[in-house]
C-alpha cells in the first residue's frame, strides 16, 4: 500500500473530515481525489514495487496514521497532510525534463508566452494526447480540460467525425496553393451564420485576420486612426500592442519593445463599457474604425452591456467610421452567429479564427460586400498567404460547424458552463474568498476580487498570487485551467455533468485549503 492510500484509508476509518473552520465547508477524504480517481481523473499510474514495499512498512503506516489524526485536530497539520497526500499522487518529472530542455531550444521553452505558466508559478505540464474533454500529459496524468487549445476544441478534442474527414482529405493532399471547393463551402457557412458577413477572406490565424482588417478599414475610410480598448487583444501586430490583454497582460508588459512609435501613433485607447471615453476620442479625432472584443476574453472574461455595444454602433454611424467586432474568440462559441447574433448588434467587419478551423490554424475577416471588395485582387488593398484556405483547415472547420448547428448544442454549453462557474463562485465565497466572474454559453471567467469587473483596470485589482496557487492546486487534482488570471476559460460539447461535479468537488477542496 502506498503512503497516500494509507492516509486515505486511515482517514476513512476514523470518519475524518477536512474542516476549513468556521463557515467554510468541510470534506470527507473519501469525497475528494481518492474516491474519484478510479472512476474519473487518475493523475498518476502505479508506483514501483520497491516504493510500494517501502511505503507499507509499519513505520510508514504509523506516520500516515499520526498525520491524519493530527489533521483532524489541528488546522496546520491538516493543511500539511493534505499537501503531502496530493504531492504523493501527482508527478510531472517527464514534463519537467522536456520543458527544461525546451528552454534551451525555444525562448522561454514555449511557442506562445502564456503556455510557460510564468504568472501561476511552477513548470507547465507537457501534453501527450487529447480526446473529447480530456488531456493527458507525458507523465500519464489525466485532466479535465477547460482551455480547449484556447478555444477551437468546442466539439471536443480529436473528434472522430473531424478526424475521418481529415484523413480522407489528406489522401487528396494537405495544401494546394490554388482554389479549392472547400473554401466555397466554408465561406457559405460563415456568411449564412454571421449577420455582418457578406464576403469573407480566409487566412491562417487570428493575428493575420486582424492585420488584414486594420489595413482594410484604413483603406476603405482613407483615415489612419483607430480606437481599441484597454485590455482587448487583437493579435501581436505592432498597431495593436498598446494596452493589450492576453499574454501581454499576463507578463505585465505595458507595450512590447521593438514596436516603433510610428506604428502605434494612430492607435487610440478607450475604456471598455464606457461610451463617454469613446465619444471623447471621436470628437477630437477622425477615426477609421472602433475595434473591440464584443465579449472580452483576453483580460479574463468581461461581458459588455447591450447598451454599450449598441452605443458603439450608433457612434460609429454618427462619426462615419466602421465598427469592427473581433470574434476570433466569441465567433461560433457564444452563439452560432457569434456575439453579434447573441446581442443583436451588427458591426461592419468581423474577424474570426479558432472555432472555424476546428483545431487547425485558421483565421478570417469578413463584412459588407462593398468594404470587402477593397481586398486584392478585387480591389487595391493587398493581403495574401501561402497556406490561406488550405484544404485541411477548411475540412475541419466545415465538420465543426456542422456539429455546432445541430439542435441543442448551445443549450448544452449554457447548462454545463452555468453550473460550473456558479458552483465555483459559490464555493469560493462560502470559503471566505473574494471572487467574482461570469459566463456566456461556452465561455467563462473567474477573478479573485470582490468585483464586479467591467473593464481591464478593474481586472488588475485581482489577487493574481492567490489565482496562481488556485491554478496549481486544481492542476494537481486533474483540472486544467487557463494558466493566467487574464484569460477566459472554455467549455465544449464533450463536457459532462460528471466533469462538472468532479471539478466543483475539487474546487471546494482547494478553496478550503487556499
């Protein structure tokens, strides 16, 4: 018997509970990780025979028994025993080895900054495989995944229908560099779904989509200045790296070195959910476009008011500028027609990505036909891409949208996500923590502050150190959350009631220990 099993059995025999004290909830050990490991999330495989032999010695058993008895009667002992039990069940030795090697091969050891876990502490886990709502790392730990490759995996990782369609397409070729019928098929699906889109251009990422978009709005309006919002992230193009969210906020960077002053001279910043701040800028400047995430996901989850979005629509029309919704994150996630369908406010141009590629690299921007006909070769505004519209991304996107269009898809996302975030907030508050957050369909977020959070400057009041501890302790219990206070979380069609039940049990356990 390993040490963690001994602790669990002694605790069960004694009827012990991990009481958080006062008004905070208490938990029987059998209701925590030990009881759920076999039927759900099993973070680590069997130990070696020598470890089992050593752990089953009378001395070790006695130590385990004493530890549990101390935990019942002393808060400090309880906390140490819980951490000791958890450490014994969770190992990331292979992940650490791979990541340490990666740091000598790639900047920070990663291909995108937030993956490095810098804002939450500890090394990242290195993934080996994914399926449905779950991910497995190279050490064999299994996680319920609420990141979903940062949004695209809305119908679940490695969906069988998508994989079958991709396999068939790969027999025909992976890239053409020429027109293919699949582009037409996905374009028609996007145009039919998204209210603002009459014509669409495919590219390879959300950043590319936003780069094409900002050039387009300037070309169409013959104006240079654009308004964005503090904490909104629109990719890593120079013009947008001003008071940006996502990894920029995670790393605490006000702007990025290497961006010339001239590149951002035409970028004006307003406060999200504050129409007065926008109107003031419009009075003083000729603006090409107002650009925003209609629901912020790159400063954590921040929802707009309907009045704010409608006000932006009215101000854009009044001042002769374009309204742009960056729906790279919200597109096909909070409704089939995106945030613009959900809130009933139609922009002039929309950028997209993530979901429409079904897990493969993709981006797109679209809008009114008269605007989009400015794009080459129909018009003079140049933008191109070697792999744009490649048949694999088009195939995965088509199959993903087919699944999302089936009845009940967004009802399922709403049901699962509302239970998840409401349960987390309830558990946090019951344990005496200041927490706030919210959700829309398959998108959610949590802040460690009293709230409410309606703009980026309010999000920065969050206790990021506490979030880091929360993240690591949830990770150790088989729940994979976005490794930054300033990133939204995602649910998908594969997440089940059992997944939510387990997550909430672990959340209550962690809040009691945090």
